[in-house]
C-alpha cells in the first residue's frame, strides 16, 4: 500500500486493550481517507444507538493519504464520530503536526472506545503504544498540558489534548494540537473528557513515506510548491492571515453582526481586519507542517485588561465571533478571548455564537437577571465575556454556565420563549461567521445539507460563490452571482463532491485553491496509487457525502432537518443585501433532484447509491 499504511490503532479504554487492525486497500479507494474513511469505519463498526458521551461511543482520528508529504496543505487530520453537540454525525479537521507524526509512526488512524477508570494519556512511539496515568495533567489548561507532556517525552513529540472544557463535557469542547491548531467543531473534546482521555502524544523515529510513483510525484511536488509560493491567495494569507478580507466582507454583508440582526457596521470591519491585527498585536507567523503559506497568527497584547503574552492569535472565525457577532470591535479583547478558549479547550465559533444568542435573549427579556445570576449580558461587554462567561462555561459553573455549556440550540430549547427563532445553526451546529444573505445564497443551501450541520468547509461553496473556484475539466465554469438562487444547486453538487474529496484527503482549503482537477487526480495516483481519472475521483467525493447522510439517517435525521432557522433565512435588514428574499426551498428541491435524494427521508435513492458503487450500503437503508 502506498501513501497510506493500512494500519489502525484500536484502543479500548475500559479494558486497557490496544491492538492494530489492518484495513483492506479497497476501502481507501472507495472512501479516500480522513473523514470519508472515518465514516466508513463507523458505518461498519460503530454503534449508532450509543450517546456520544457513552463509553460505547467511538472516537476516530484518521489521516488522509497525503499526511507526511512535504507540501503545503497536506498536514491535516480528521476526528470524527457522533457529535456531543448535535447528536448526529460530526467530523472536525485540524492542521499542525499531529498528522505527519502519526503517519511516520506507521498508522493511518486511532479508534478509541470505552472509558478509563481514571485520567489517562495514550502514548505512541513507533511500535510501542501504551496508556499512561494522566492524573497530574487533569485540570490543566491545554497549553500547560502540552508543555508538561513535552517536558517528559521530548520537545518534538506531537500532542493532541483537551482542557477543562472537555474534562467537564462542555458540548462544544474542542481538541488542540500543539496547543494552537484546533479540531474546533462538533464537541469532540467532550468525548475525550467523558472517556477520561486527556491527551494523545506521538513520537516517530522515521520521517519518510512510500509513494506509488516517486518520479511523477517529485515533478508534481515542484509544481505545487511554486504555486503555493507564488499564488496571490497564499501571499495574502501569509501577510495578513485569514482575516485579510474582513473589511471587504463586512461591507458586502458577509459578516454577521449582533447575532445576525445586522449586515452592516463599517467601522467594525476596519477595527478587526487582518491589516489592523498586523499593525497592532502581531508578533510573528506560524505554519502547519511543511506549509509555505504560514497563515497562523502569533500575537501579544502588552497591557490593559486583555493583556496576553506572545502566543497563538485569532483566526477570522474567532475575530468575527468575538467581535462583530457580539457587537464588539476591541481587537485586544478578541485576541484574549481566543487565547482563553484555546487554554480552556472550547470551539470559538460555538462559544461566540452561544454567547451572542444569550446577549440577544437578555436584550429581549427572554433571559432575565434571575436566569443569569445577576450578570447583565450586554452587546460589546467583552470584560464580562472574557473574565466571567468563558471560565463559567468551561467549568459548567452555576445555572448560567450550565445553560451556555450546551450550546445555543439546547439553551434556547431550555428557556423557550420563542428564543429558537433567533438561533443561527444547522442541525444544532452553530453557523460559522459567513452570512449567506450577504455572502451568497448558495452558502445557505450548503449549510442546510451539510451532514455535520452549519459548516463552511464541508463543501467548497464559499470559494465557489466568491469566484475562487472554476472546474472546466468536469464541466463547471459558471460565474455565480452571489445573491440569487441561479445555478446554486448545480454548484452545490460540485461543492459537496469536492468537499468530500478535500476533507477525506485531509487537505487544506487554502492550499487547494491553486489545484486543478488534473492535479488532484495526479496527487491521488502518484502518491496513493488509486488509479483514478477525474470522474472516478468525483464519484469518491459523492460517496463520502452519501455515506455521511446515511449515517445521519441512522441517527434519526430526515429531509426536514435540511433547514435553517428563521433568523438565517429572513431578508437582511440593512446593508447591501437589505430586503433581498432568498429562494431557499427552490435551491433545496433542485439540489435533491440533481443528487437523487429522497425528498422525504433525505437519503440518496437506492439507484443513486448503486450507481456510486454503494449497493451494500443501500441494502441497509433501502431493504427490499
């Protein structure tokens, strides 16, 4: 086997048993790797009836076939399983250094079940795999735990760890690699906490991998390196980070403001953009393994109530979630909020969205001072957010901490009073910081049909609507008009297939922007030897999308769950997109027709599955 190793580490924390499972090469060709392979493994071995925090729940870390390659974009890893936040299929992707280390140690993935009697850490050092007591690490912040592990195992060991939020089972707790790179979404840190697994640490003695066509890959590698170095996208991201275009995005209505009640706040865009961050608090740049783009920000705030030493800085999503979404434009506070979330181990999107929802609920009177233990939740009050709310949530402290630790949808259901109407989510996963009413109507469709819920990276609809992606090799070269439904279902068909490919290859969307379909095919063939043409590759991407929807059907989802709440579909109240009506139902019906999805059950039709080589999977959901 090339690229992949075919080996999976299986750990039962209840018994302490560890073994190595070999997977057939056919499953890699069918489901690629990463989130696709994780979904296939869960489909075969997981228990869909087990609650996400039950010991029987399965937690899966999975590499793509390119992990370990010394090219930009190939350093990501996937974590997957049943989401504690949504109760349905979830997966999250993380860059950094964990994926190459796991591949060099000889493994494609780690599958964890059971529950340890006391806190443990999984240590992998090539062939030596063992569980170690982690009582001393329990309660530590993510960065403190990372430092302690490296002090014991060496500075070049690679860690993934949870913080107090995961230990306390906050439903959107995350997992961090090297205390900087986040498996941010869906709450998998809570699963590690429930299993009493504080961290995984990997030391690998080798740094090479075997590819199918060394000469062909060497030539392709040089081309891709030049593209990453010379691309405008890469240069802008390197210079200004992921918030480089925030000011422009704010002007066109893409950035949600005050819990999605507004689409325009001009001075906010200038205050929070990547240029301003570079001019004020930036102290350096960091990259994921072998990446030439280096979009990661390193920041310091020297004084004031939000002072922080030099360390990991905020991405676009964090800046918008703790800035515009809360009616705040204090960039120092945003930097501090992002740092606190990293230390506590919480997803900044869901944390920010849940707090912003609570601020509106308080303004409306749906949350009272009695509900909030006397804490006034006011727009822009970042002192309360940073120093009071985030620690309370991570500790599940008091009635307010417990309420917000479940996420915005669970909190809205608990308090009632029509507060669900102004949540912003899909399938219970808080929406990211791109408002489809201003950024592009196709994104609303992508949010709704995404298997994991509100997500802008499960598909590539966002860059497609922004004009960053054209694929003439497969017949798609339409220039999309963002604020209409025209061609959006057609685009979504390509977007979900390419999203399935990217997330299963565990490849960064920033590096992917420069790849053609032909280069994608060449990567799979020269590295993993899959022997694909463009059509076979696209079918694999569709299979991944189909399988995740089949998994959601086992969790009880139907076509009725491919929806968005009223707040996200109502016409924008101001700014450039003011008053424009979104034809969501038209887009969804067209997408179902093109993708051959049953309009009631929300799963692919039997003949669609069979045409994709999924006859066995079809038999489980469409019994004859």
